[in-house]
């Protein structure tokens, strides 16, 4: 799970997972729940951005009676209760492990989550038995589950293939025509203004980062058509390959497209398909991109 690919976790998806108890399958999913609530704390009406207060509220919620799950099978209710107790236990006795995760800029990245679970596991191994007396926690089961989750995450990490690095670094404005960096930067600012005006993107709290709005089916074709029309109108000053173009869009655009598919739309054979007539299915993307850029 990497929440940074999206500004907002779907509210109804959250409600369904909350009602089904899916967030309390194990320590990993419980940690994801914390991350989702923190990432969407304004959307879900959690006041402020104070992390200690946020975790106080979260801990209190976990220790309240879990009446929400009474309709579930007894075995599942027991598992939910154990996971809730575990998370509340960490927040009570070693909150700094969770605070350090949330203070990181990449708080939702898979590696940050893995490191947090590893920290909990290592801390747990060093606790005296007396600390668990009043908490109704099956400590051995907890340790075993944490070990299995961490081993699985380590295995996934080892199997990951390193992504192909882009051979161009920098910002998107570097490929726009202009006599100097200041002029190219000005053209980039005008491009993002047009994208906002036509509701293709919305600004984020991070400078020069924009959330792509057209995430529905065919959304990546809007971006492919945008690059095609920029080229067609002579606004691009250098020829690049698909991975390079995708990397430059990624430098300012937040989207949830699978990276291989995103790169593909900028490959020469894919770009050539945007050179089409009104009867072609891609024409609507090209026509909207031309409309957006007509005064650029």
C-alpha cells in the first residue's frame, strides 16, 4: 500500500472494510488502518494534524467495546479483538514506534511499514512477561504472526525487480521550448494553470505536485494525447523515449496508473496512434488536448 499515489482513500471502501473487520486481520492491516486514517484525517473529519492527539484518539477508539463486529462469526470476533488489543498495547507502551512512522515523509511506503513492524517485533521480544498480565493478549501467537508477516514482506522485497532508471533527470519544464530556464519554467507554470482551469488536475499541498483528475478508464490516454499535442504544436525541444517521458510526468503529476502501462502510452508506436481522424477512438483525447493547449 502506498497512499502517496492518491490524495484520498475511497470513503465507501473504507466503510465496507471497517464493517467487515478487514482492518483487523493482522498487525499489517491494523497498521494500514492507522495510515489510512492519518492520510485522510481531514476527509474523515479527524481534526488537526497533531500526531500525538491523533494517536490518543486512535488508542481510545481501539479500547472501546467492539460492538460493531457482534454480527460476525465468534472466531473472527476473537481475532479482531486480539489485533485491536495488540495495536492499543503498542500505542500505550511504545508509541514512539508509530509516531516515528507518521513523522516520515514516506510514512505509507512499503519499506517504512516493514521497518515499523520489524521494530515492534524486536521490541516485543525484549518485554518481560509481567507487562502482558492485564492485557488479555496471546503473546506467543502475536510474536509468531509478526514473524510470518515480516518474513513475507522480506521475501516480496527480495523478489522485486529494480525499476529501470530514467536517463534524464530534472523537471518537466526542461523539455519545453524557451531561450532560458526561466522562460521554460514560465511555460510550465502556464501549462499547469491550463490543466487546472480545464479540471485535468488539482493542486496539492506539495509545491509543483498536482493530482490527476481523470483516473477513470482511458485516463492515461489523456496524458498520452497531451504529450502528443505538445509535440505536434512544437512545444517540446528534445526527443525522448517512453521511460524518460513518464519520469518527467511523474515529477509533477500524481496518478495511480500502473507504471508499465503509463510508460507504454509514450512509446513511439503508441504516440503514432494519436495521429488519427474523427472516427478513431483516440480522437476524443487528442481533440480535448488540443482544446486545452489552443492558447498555450
